């Protein structure tokens, strides 16, 4: 019932949302690139990594000069600090430009889920961050305006529910701050518009950055077309399983370059059932050739022991389970020219050790 109610409320906020193709999906390589994987609402982890990489100071201000930061998406859900991370990333986008640097945010599947209303992984703290003195009155207005739809959705699960029982359940499952969260994350909302403007696939120099992975099927479309389709789907808050936002072969979800373990890659394998499929190595080779790149950096599939560099340096897994939800090793990837270095970071912010 809750998911159906979410879809009802989303309609309030996304009547008109025009999605532009994210700009600057492809650029010449800067002198220094820092890539950071999934953060999932853990501001302390984010701050520790950013400070260790000398991108921000202790106040969260940009000190990275002309460096480029690529955050690989999934900064939301699973932890309470998503809004704080968002505000800091937006601030750093402005500050880095002034210094001649750049902050690139790659769209992750959890950002898309927040836009189209799949809140299964959104925590109470994330709703509470949006709460203000008028939240209770707003919530009441939303209930009154949508009472019929809410009651109809509830009675699909339990036809005998009384109006008062439905109201009580809705209030219990709609914490203060929920209405503001949904308004902000709608395609026409302040965060929804920003998320929609972020590319799903970014080429910087000879490195490709994507949250999940770029399958050969999507690589054949070209980077610009992939980003156009994703932005259009975000603007419509597409929740259908067939949408590019939910496609197991799409850039937000694809894990087939990381593993073919059916427990992890099963959705993609089922999507390709009965069709020829390249091996992991051959697919990576084909995708890099199609995009004119030498390596791909991905998030999405966590490795709690640190960044994994595989396929002779052509695939870099940057999701190390940074958030306390996972308890993984804080880490970042640094690319300077042709040299790729992985760095582990202590939760205090001091570098723990350097990888290769």
C-alpha cells in the first residue's frame, strides 16, 4: 500500500518536468581526477574521504584547485545524512568551478529510485532532515487533498479498513518531513531537477565513469544517447521495470562487467536469456573500444576490503562500502595522467594506506 500511496503523491509534484540531456558528458582529462564510490547517507565517511584526498577542508569547502572530483552516485538512502551530502556536493560544484576545478556527480540507481518513489531504503533520518515547523500542516493538507486515492489504495490490500484506520496507518507511515522529501525529489523539485541534470555515463579523457556499468547493449547507443534516455526517464519519473532507470542492462544497475555470479548478475542474465552474450573480458573490451576509453570506473557493487582494480587495469571498482551501513573500507581512486592509484582512508580522515 505504501508504494502505491507514494505514486499517488508523486503525481502532485511532477506534472511538468522537462529533462535536458546532462551537459559536458565528455571532456579532456584534467591533471588530477579523484573518484569516490557510493556514500549512502554517511556524511562522516564522505568528509573523511574528501579531506584525505585534499579536496575539501574541515569545513567542507573546496581546496582541490583544478582537480576533478567524480562521485559515482548512490549518495542517498541507507543512512541519515543524504541531504547534508547533497548540499555539500552542490556547494562544491560551485566552488570548484571558481577555482578551475570540477565536481561531477554520476547518477546512481538510488537517486533514480528516490525520484520515481521507491523509498524502501530511505531511512527515518532522511525524512527528518526535511522537517520544519510547517511539516505537520503540510502533511495534513496532503492527506485531505488525496484522501480518496489513499483510501482506495489501502483497500486494495484490506477492503474492510475504516477511514480512521487508513488515516492512522498513513500518518504512521508518512513521518514528518516525508512530504517535503517527496516535493524536493520530484522531477520538478529542487533535488529532482539537479539529479536529472547529472549524467549516467561520463567520459573524461580516456576514462569512463558509470554507476553500475555500461553494457555492450547500451554502449552501442553512444554516451550522449544513453544520457538523453536516462534524463528523459528521470523527468517522467519512470517506475516501470522496462524503463532505462530499472533495466538490469542499464547503466544504473548493470553488474555484468564485475561478475557473472547468478546471485549478483541474475537479472541481467535473465534479460539476455536465449541471446548470445559476450564474456566479461570481451564485453569490457568491446565497451571500451566503442567509447574510445582505456578504463572504466564503477560503483554499485561493493567490495568491503577496498578498491579492486582488475582486467589489467581496465576495470576499477570504487564502491568499497564507505557507509557505516556496510562497514567497508573508506577509499578513493586517484588518476593522474596514466597513473591510477587507490587510497584507503581511516574514518578519522587520515590516509590509512595506499593501494596501487
